[in-house]
C-alpha cells in the first residue's frame, strides 16, 4: 500500500525522469540486444514460408529472455536490498513503482502538443505529436493532430497507468516489471510488417492477454471519471458499448471509445504509418468538432481515472489485510 501510494505521488510530482538508467529504457535496450542476437542466430529477415516457423520460435525466445531478465534483475535487487535493510527495500520498491508509472509524463507530453498548437501553430503541433504517436504526422491537419493526441491519452491511460497499477497490486513490483517488459516488447516488435509479423507475434499476443482485464477496468473507471467531471458519461457508456470492438487490438478501443463518448467527438479513422495508409473505422459520434481544449479534457479524464483506480486498489489491499490479518506494504 505504501509502495503504490509513494510511487504514484512521486510520478504525479516529478513525472518520468530522462536519464540513461531508467528501467523501461533498459528493458528497451535489452529487447534491442536480444533482437540483434536472435537475428544473427535465426535470420529473422527471411521471407520464405519455412522462415515463418523460425521467426515464431525466435519471437518466443525473445519473449522468454526479456521477461526473465526484466523480472529477475529487479526482484534480485530488491531481495538483496531487503537482506541489507528493510528500509532500503522499501525505498527501492517505491522508486521502481514510480519508474513504472507514466501519468505525469503522458499528461505533460500531451500538453506540449496543446501549447505548440496554441502558441506556435500547426507545424509545431505536428512536431510535438510526432514524439508520442507512431503514425505519420507530416500531413496532419490541426484536427488530426488533436485527435492523435487525445487517442494517445485515452489508450495510454490503460497501458501507462492502470495496467501497471493492476499488476503491482496483484504481484508487487516484479509484477509491474513483467507487464512493462511485455508492453515494451509489443511497442517495439508488435508490428504487422515483413520483419515483425511472425517474429513479434508472441509479444503482441501476450500483450493483448495481459491488457485484457486492465483495459476493461480502465474503461469502466473512465466512465466514472467522466461522470464526476460532469462530462457526457451517458454518451461514454453508449459509445463504449457500441464501438469498443472497433479496433484490430481487442483492448485499444476500450478507453478510446469511452473518451470519444465523454468528449462527444469522433476519434480513430484512417491513418498513415510509414507512408502506408491503414483503414480504420471511426470511434464515437461527431456531435461536435474536436478542438484544442479536448486535449486538456482528456488529460483530466486520465488523472481522475487514475485516482479512482488507485482508491480501488487501496480498498482491495485493505480488504486483504482485514481478511488475512497481514500488513501489505
């Protein structure tokens, strides 16, 4: 309980620090290194049908290696710290928890887009949004920039905050590292292109599995947040029920649909990635045109959803303490 509370407070106060040894960046470097090694061993760049099985096998090894290292190293550090002094264990646990959450940084990066559009215009807005989305941004209109930002806030409310909190509540800090390892792999190799279609499949499928429950919890808590913030909670429920499956990912449209309904705007639609057009259905209804202020509104939804879910996690931990008579830190 103390660890989650301290981690969330540190994230809210300081955000994501830009430094070389950030745990998630280290996981990214591990994935890059393992991918290079597996490419040398299994030649994952091949395109023949026989190469597909090799790519799938190599992708499974990538998942296994990344998860084992990403969980074992911090778990070992915490175990060693606890042998030295329990206070050191608690400090490191709080620090790791803080590093695994991304509420403040997500809100801050989205506000950079808002400020760029407001003060410097469309070109600056395109540049700012290119830092937080994977789609091509060079030809985006102002509405396109805003839409991409709002979608990122909505989707990453689950990936960047709710899911890590969920797994740390269930499995402690190592559980958070387990989730982050898989989620980072998906963001790096979970693409449907010639190189990653088979090699990244294991990571993508495991990420879908791990996000299945957190994404739906995030959607429900975002509906509650919309109600408390006096947004269109009824519309959020309606659009969520109708559009939550309008995405190739089983999870991404969960919070996007709630956000679209709460803000009374239309999200998603066709987008370009690496110069190629990807056709995607719209999510939500264009009751009104999307505007710059929707970035701020989506940020408020992010924060309120986080607070509500944190309180739920605390209630669950209190209940476990009451039932088992054991203090949960």
